[in-house]
C-alpha cells in the first residue's frame, strides 16, 4: 500500500511539474514538446520499471534467505531427533514444573482454563450468530414491509385509474 501511495505521489508531482512546464513553454514548437513529453514519460516509466525490478529481486532474495533458514531449522530438528530422549518414570498432572515462576500452572489447571476459554468462545460465537440472525430477520421484515407498501400503493393507484377510466367512459356515453 505504501509503495502504491509513494508511486502515486511521485506520479502526481511529475504531472504537476509537467503542467507547469507546458504553461511556461506554450509558444514553442508542438512537435518538439510532444517528443520531450514522450521522452519524459518513457524515462519515468523506465525508472518505475527499474524500481519494481529492484523490489522484486529484493523480495526473491528475502524469500531465498527465509527458505535457507527453514531448511537449516529442519536439519537441526532432524539431528536432534536422532538422539534418544530421556524418559521420566512418573508424571503427576497436578504438579507444577517448579521453575519458580509466579504464574506456574499444572497440566490440570491448564486444561481447566482451556475448557473455560472454549466455553467462553463458544458462547461468544453463539451470541454473535444469534445477533446476526436477528439483524437478518429485521432486514427481511423491512423488505417484506416495503414490498407490502409497494403492493398497496400499486393497488390503490390501479383502483384510482380504473375509477378514472369508468368516469371517462360514463362521460363519453352521456
């Protein structure tokens, strides 16, 4: 987005300068001016193309670096997986890990918190779904009301026109 805005600002500045030059040089030869403007436009276009190519190459380089990091990380993980893990003999899910952190939680407490969060998210989603349903129902009711109003207006207009026709017919017959 910022690049587009910068390009738009550059282009706007370029066009403003171009308009100023045209007003100042109105008396010169038209063909020369036309060639100059086409050259300016070509040079501006070429600079934009070069900038875009540089950005594209930079993005490719960043992607290559990221891919290299990813491959290196995968290689390190595979090397770590080659060594056997030490197994603990007993595990108490109600016990904290004992690192001395103030907000240590046991596995049981974490699961309880997870369940509370799941319920909260479900209730939130249900409430949002219900709210959307009510909004949609209100919209449908408004549309139905408008349709009814239109049909009533049409019927009254129709009846009015029919009465006018009858009145004209009666006047013609008299």
